[in-house]
């Protein structure tokens, strides 16, 4: 074989090998970048949800605090309830993204947070209705029930944080 042809053939094989390695490396890098982007996107969705929960829970605490008063200020309660409702809508929007972006087990934990929130909201609504009617017969019972439901909600949110961390890390 002619040495010029052998050099040309060697160069062609070397180029093809280099091109093949570049394609493989490029695909691996693209997969890695996509996985990182996906983790970041999920992390942002989980953080927005937790932030919306935090803001809504502060508003809920304000409503419950006003309802626990011996002489509830009904216009103040109405104002605080309106803020709570607005923030509850934000939580609903944020959890929809979590459900779409997250793995199924995380969506199940988010559903437990929603259920615990709903349970506490029902007690709060009843307390507000009773305050408007001037009915104090169940006030002590409702205050105790609200405290129990707040603990349940707090635990559900803690469980969500843990599950979200696992989903981001890839451990769940």
C-alpha cells in the first residue's frame, strides 16, 4: 500500500473515531444538562409551593387568632379571611405545578397537605360563621380542634418538604 494512501486512510479513521466520540460525549452532556435543568425546574416549583403555603398559613393564623378573641371584630375577620382566600388560590395554582412536574409519590404527599389544609379551613369557616351568629357554644371545642388540625397540617408540610428533597436528590 502506498504510504500516502495509508496516511490518508489513517487520518480518515482517526477523524471518524474523533467524530464518534464527540457525538457520544455531546449526547451524554445534553442528557446531563437536561437532568440538571429538570431538577432545577422541580426545585423551583417545590419552593414556590412551600412559599405560597407559608404565606397562606400566616394569613390563616391571623384569621384563627382573630376568631379566638373573646370579642371577635367581624370586619377585621372578614378582611383577614379575604386575604386568606386570595393566598389559598395561590397555593392551589402552585400545587398544580408540583403535581405536573413532580413524581407521583410527591403528588400524593401534596394531596395530604391539601386535605389537612381543607380540614383546618372547615373548622375556621365554622368558627367564623359562629362568630357572626354570636354563637359561642362550640368555641372552646373548635379552638381545640383547630389546634389539632394545625398540628396535622404542620406535619403534612414537613412530610412534603422531606419528599421534595428526596425527589430533587433522586432518592425517592
